[in-house]
């Protein structure tokens, strides 16, 4: 056993995991190898609650389903290439929303899952790497490991942990910057969409709007069709049942023929009116479909923007905290490395009292929470088009 009596240090527990170590030279080394506030308080979500992330992802899914080109708008509204020019300003904004939502879906959101994965991956290293520290010191103390070899082993472990922590801190910074950028892009998209949304809503929605007008027109056309159908059926019946018996005197026979002819003509006219109003009805129904599709897209694009911005803001402080914790870990490992390289005897006492097992247990708990987030991170948002394509898949069974 090597003599360590010349080492004058003491340990002061500031909290469950933070260690204040006073070195021989009087300097205080604060070290915390546990996950700290990466471990949420009871009942708190990891980054955001599932319902909050559901809202964000639903907005993103809606954003990536918007028609982002003249061709897609033409196909969705079933209008001519000439008519689509009317919507060019809206298409430009939809394209911007699509680009930002697609980037969030494919790049930014996976970054948040990576932050959780980092905790889980780090947890797999903790028992091995943290757990190896005290045995190295023990081997050094009993003489089975030279000071040089012990220093090398400790340096290798701590350097690996330090590098990992710094990479994870950088990941947090990148994710935070991208979420901030997405929020800014969404604000910009909202500022462009709001005036267009107001304009189209006035034109399509509310009393006197196109949808209201078309609904009234459809109602009127339907009534006219019913009216002329009744008239047609009546006239056909009269024309078909007008008596033209051979034994009726000639004048009576002629009169009956005139009646049949009149009602036959009225039936033909009624049928023409039926066809006319059927065409009007079909046209109005198609115009209504276009108006409703356009109105629905506007509602999906614009309706949840404010709420999304608020929910994104909730995640930023958490990510900043994660960045700070990983950065602190990196600094702590650097500080321990400095002590080891200066005097392994001091490192012996530092490592001995780091609370390694406590830290291992805390990382396991943090990893379980992070893994739960990863397992529930990706949700499937069913769009209206999905339901229309396979309606039988989305039938809600009747309850007994």
C-alpha cells in the first residue's frame, strides 16, 4: 500500500451528487459525474409532453401535405392550368411552409431523438468506464499497476468520457439552434400567410362568402331539380293516360290528342330543366369542393402556428440545460485529468469519493426516461387523403 498520509483533502457534499474537493494547494475542485438535471423531476416530461410533441408533429405533417407547386395545386383542386395562376401567391407561401416543415421532420426532430439517444448510449458506458476507475486506483495502491500505467489507464477512460460529453454538448447546441431557426421560419411563414388567409377567408367563408353562396345555390338547385322532377312525372303521367278512344266523336278525339301533346311537351321541357339544374348543381358542388379544400388547407396551415411556437419555446430551456450539463461533465473530466497528470495520488482520493455507484444508478434512471421518449417520439399522423384512400382502415367500431 502506497503512503497517502501527505494528501490533505476533504469532501463536502453540496447535494446528492456534487462533490467539493479541496486539493493540497487549497484549490477547490467541484465534480459531478451524475446526470444532474438531465433527470426530470417526478411526472415531468423529458423535453415536452407527448401531447405537445403530437401537436408539433401534426403541424409538420400538415405542412408537408400542402400543395407546393402549381401542378400540385391544379391536381388537388382539379382546376385548369390557367385558373391556378389565381393562387400563385398562396402556392409560394405553401412552398416555404413545406420546406421548413420537411426540414424539421427529416433533420431537426430526429436531432431531439438523438439527444435522448445520447443519454441512453452514455448510460451504457457509465458502468464500464465509471466502474473501472476505482479498480485502477486499487491496483495502483496494491502495487500491481505502476504509476505510469495507472495514469495512462485513467487518462484514457477520462479522455474518452470527456470527448463524448463534449460531442453531446455540441449536439444539444446544434439542436437548439435548429429549433430556434424553425421557430423563426414559422414566424416568418405566419406573417406571410396571415394576410392571404384573411383575404381568402373573406372570399370563401362567412356570410356572403363563396362557400355560403355555393351552399345556397346547391340548396336552390336541389329544390329546382325536385320541382321539375315532380312536374315531369306529372306531365308524363297525364300524357300517357289521356284517353283517345276510337268511338269518341271526332271532336273529342282531337281534343284528347291536343291534351296529350301539350303535356308531352311540358314533360320534355321539365326534363330539360332537370338536366339544366343537375348541371348547375354538379358545377356548384365541384366549386364547393374546391372552396372547402382550399379553406381546409388554410385552416391546417394557419390554425396552429401560434400554439406550435409556444410549444417549441418549452423545449428550448430544457435543451439549454442539457447542453450545460454535458458541458459541465466535459469540464469536470478535464479537471480530473489535469489533477491526474499532475499527481495521481490526489486523483486517488478524488476518484474514491466521486460517488461512482450513485452516479451509475442516476444515469440508469435518466436513460430509462430518455428511452421512453425515444420509444414514443415518432407518431403517425393520418391525413384526410389517407382516410379517403383507404376508408375501411379507419372505421371506428360501434360500442356495445
